[in-house]
C-alpha cells in the first residue's frame, strides 16, 4: 500500500463515521498516530506468536510474513568480561544511539532466536576436531540467578554434546552470558525484531506506507481510523455506521 492509497482510504473511512464537529487530521499528524499504531500492532503480533507455539503452519507462516522485513540476525565473536563471575556481555544494536536520532536501520527490540557455541569439542563424534558443543541459551531472571548457579539441574554446563548457558539482560543494551567457568563462549548468535521505521505520510506519496506485510498494512489503516475515532469521541459508532474490514 502506498502513502497516497493509505491517505485516500483513511479520509474516506474516517469521513464516513465522523460528524462535522470532529477535527480533521493532517498527514503529519497522521504520521505520528500511525507510527504509534504500527508499534502496537507489532507488539500484539509478536506476543501472539510467542504464546501460540502450537498453532498450525498456515497461521504461524502468516505471522512470520507479517513481520518478516523486521527480522535481523547478528553473530558476535568478541566479548567483554561482565559483572558476574564467569560471565561476558555483548552490546545489542541500536543505530538511534550510534548513528543519530533518525537512523532506524538496526534498532534491537525483541529477541526471537538465540544460539551459542562453546570452546568444547563435541565428544559424541569420533575423532572430532571441528564440531563444538552448542549449549542452550536460557533466559533467567536476576532474582533467580544465585539459586540457579547452585542448582545442578539449572546451572550452566557442557557435557559430551550438550550444555547450557544462562543469559541476563542489563542496562546499556547488553546481554550477559554466564558459564560455569569450565568452558567459554566463542560465538553468540541472536535473531531479533528490530523497531520499525516510523510512518511518513508527508515526504513521498508513492512510497510504501510501512515495512509490514500488505495484510498488516491494511490492518494498520483500520486501526489508525479506529484510533482517530476514539480520540474524537466517535468510538460509539465503530462497527455500526462503518463496516471496517476484518483481519
């Protein structure tokens, strides 16, 4: 959906429901509103994907495609000693901080995949000299860490062909990886949803309105209309005078 299509459809749908006393919206004002709605949509979609792991392929694939353009992967092989014993940290990307307040090209938001590689060879493979154990990365709350490190069923380890490394999130956009001191992490891979580029309904009318899938862009339009109707005290007419398209 282009910016022009988004604006045309918005004004048609909004005017069908609002009365003469309702305020109009400029493209600049709509840009800010649609950007906020876009972030809410991503959070909702990400949460639904996380909480419905047993859904069928069709629904799962749809959700993947909805946010596909926002998914990035990064590998780290250089680490800095962290606060805890036997721990290192890595700094997650944020171009808004490193490259300026308008650079949304790589701003970490939600983790969707993690993998670690240790320095311990996989002993289940005869004569192995190249395959290293990849311990499972387990997210843990700060309040549980002390107990977990003393619990043999929860503590980090590497044995034969498997292992576990604990991971915390801290200030400064950091992930902290904790081992038991008998192995080290040589590579950390993270897949994440980055923050979307804000909606711009002013600069170019022929540009795509959003990085979301076409299906999600139409949902973005519908929810932007709903948002504007709510803040102009027209919410009682939603779904009555205007039959907005369903997802």
